[in-house]
C-alpha cells in the first residue's frame, strides 16, 4: 500500500528470528465435520479462525475433538483412518484436505504432536535436521543453519546437548526439542498440542515464555491445551470444544472471566462421572 | 593355517553377499514394517536379466540394466501392490510379498529351466595367490564391491536426507509425517534400493567358483533372512554383523565337514539357522535390535 516503506508497528522484516518469505495468513476452518471410520463423528460443524499473527487457544476436555481438529489442519487424519466429510480448512489461499501432511508443511502449517514424540534414537541435532526436511525452499533463507540458530537462540539448553540422544533428555527438554524441531520448517502457523502436558510448573512457564517469543517473531499459534489458565494467558482469542462442537468462543480475557470456563478449569460438569 | 585363511576369505565373501540381501530386508522393514519375502525373486530377476543381456550389450551395461530394472520392479511392487492397502497391516503386506515371490520365481524358473546361466563377469575363473592361499579374483571383487556399496548405503543412512527421513519414519511415522516428510516416496525409494542390492548380490552369488545362475539361486535369500533377524531386523550394522557371522560359520562348517561328519553331511546349509537360534536364545531382540523390532 505504501510501497516499500515499512509500516509503523510492523515487525522489522530483517530481524534474525523472523520467518522469511511470506508472512502468516489466516487459518479458516469452516463447518468442519470429521469422521473416523464410518460411525464415529469426532467433529461436527466446527468453525474457527486463527488470524494472521494471532494466538488462538483451543480448550476442552478429553475427547472433545481438540486433537482431531489439529489432525484435520496438519493432514494426519488418514493415519487414524479419519477423513473430512464436510466443511473446509483453508490456510491463506490454500485448501488443506486433511490427508496430506506434506502439503500442510509446505503451506507453512506445522504441528508439534501431543506427548512430544521426539525421535528418541536420534541425536538432538538429527531431530532438528529431520524437522527441516519438509521445508519448501530447503536452501533458501539460510537453510538449516539459520533455522538451527533460531532454535538454539530460543532453547540454549538444546545447544548444549546437540550430540545427545533425544530419548535421554528430560521431559521439558524433549518438549523444547519437539517445538524446536517444528520450527526448523519455518512455520507461519504453529500448531501446539498440549505442550504443557506432564511438565513441572516451572517448565510450563518456560514453555509459555517461548510460545510468546515465537509469536513475537511473527508466527501465528494455535494452542490446544487442557491447562486453560496457561492457554488463556497466552491467547488473544479462545474456543471451547464440547463433544465435537464449538461450545463457547470469544476474546481470551472475556472467556477467562466467564463462569463456564471457570467450571472447566475445575473439571466440574464437563466430564460426566 | 592356510586352510583357516582360505575358509575365512570364503566366509567373508559369502557373508558380504548375504549382507547385500540382508540390508535390503532391513531397509524395507524399517521403511514399511514389512518383511519382504520377495527379496529372493528380486535377486533372481536381476541375475536373469544380466545373464540374458550381457552377450548383447556387454557385462557392465547388462549389470547396470539388471540392477536398475530390479530397483524399478521392487519400487513397482511397493507402488502398485502395497500402496493401496492399509500400511499398518504389516502381516497382510508381508504375506502378499510371499505371493509376489512365488509369481516371479515361477515365471523365471520356467524361462531358466534346467540351465546354468553365466552372468558374463570379467573375472572368469582367475585366481591369485594371497599369503599362501589361492583366492578366486571374483571373491576379492565381491568383498571389495560389497564393502564399497555397503559403506555407501551406511553413509546414505546416516547423512542423506533420505536416510534421515527413513530413520525418522521408522521411529515414529506420525511425527515424521508432521515434519512434512513424504513417507510414501521414502518407502518406495527404500524398496528400489533393496531391489538394486539384491540384483548386485546375484552377480557375486553366481560368479566363480559357483557354477552360475540357476532357478534356485533366489533361495539364498533364505540365508540372508536369518542374518537380518539375528542382527535385530531394524539395524543395518546388525544385518552386516549377522551376515558376516553366518557367512563365516557356513564356510567353517563346510570347510571342516570331514571333522564334523558326526553331525551328518550338509551342516553348512543348516549353520545359518543354528547361529540365528543360538543368538536369539541369548539376545531375543537380536544383536543390535530394539524391542519394537519384534512385531512381525
């Protein structure tokens, strides 16, 4: 609009941590229905938007469909014999059909799986290299070296353990590695599935800081969490999934004051029995 | 002393041929969780092509065609037969490879009949004297080429993007998919490589002092199979160690046959299985295997 003059307030483009190339785009999930096999409908008519540069939290109890939504975006439904039966998922101008993880990563959407899932038999460095394998322009943007520098900048502790087997790291370090591995693909939108799961409170705080930092570097974040306090503190906007549907949604601040979400924190009324 | 050296060289040559085939087993198993029982027919296919073609286009070109065509055949088996099926059903896919093996072997056996085909290798029946023993040149070529090829495969495993992708996919398919690693392409490449290795093994298996390619040559895979298993099935170095162990044991059993006659004749043929069973009794996951490897 203003030619090449930098807009005030926009993040400086040449900052070392910023993802190069295209900036983030909007993720739009519209009327999404996902089924596993023929019988199980895991999501029904779910709509959700992660605006470019935003942090959105997705809350809900076990079995509400949070992970299924992430699978639909990252394209791993087929590994679970699931598929999109209605609705659409688009990132920017690209349509994601839920069955092609390669396309999702190429579009700039990268998921950190629940439970970390680092490659335990490989070294920290090899894990990071593996994270860069799906990147579109592998040698552009400074390639692996620049991405690795960014990851080690965020997680100095990983830099001290490059040659160590990932399986021997602590839980927190593994979560750092899982996030770092995803960052190696220069995501424009990072999907985080329960990053605080099973971590000590101090480490949860550390992970929250890192998510904030990644966001400040220009990456949008969709954060799935059961730790609603952490998620709502980080997010601008939040959705609550209830048995496959969006129950509540709104600005994170508003939701964190609402009674229903309060009950969700405490686990009352949501889980039957 | 000379006899020991002679037997050792024989055993190493034999072991390195087993290693080529066993590596193929391991690579395919890592990439797709499938035991490829069609490996023997791949070997026979590559050998047959080389044997038929070498008089027309020369040895090296025939070998290249044989190796490439076998790689394509193996890749086609993966793409055309296995791809549409549920990749998590390893048992079904494994049984399917037995069917593929029978089909290919039957057709090739019909063509070969009772013939003994030469692959036209340039070493013929030349021998060299080496430290007091005479060694066929073909055996030396076998060891040298196998060392180079296996070294290249190991390097590819460790350093190349393909190798990294394969190891990542073998550890955690979903996590690898989330990295944007194209799993099905990695898998097809693994099949191709295993096919190429099998075709190369056919050459050394049929060179002097072996009589040549016959319709039963593919059964060698049945000896590389215990080698891969005792190595741990998911470990390429394990497959190499297992192959050498079995090759040397077989050569020893054959070389000292007269001393071992108490066990009856043909102990060399049984030796691979005896070694495998002994190793598995002591180390159930194989020499260098991991626990998940015993799922088939």
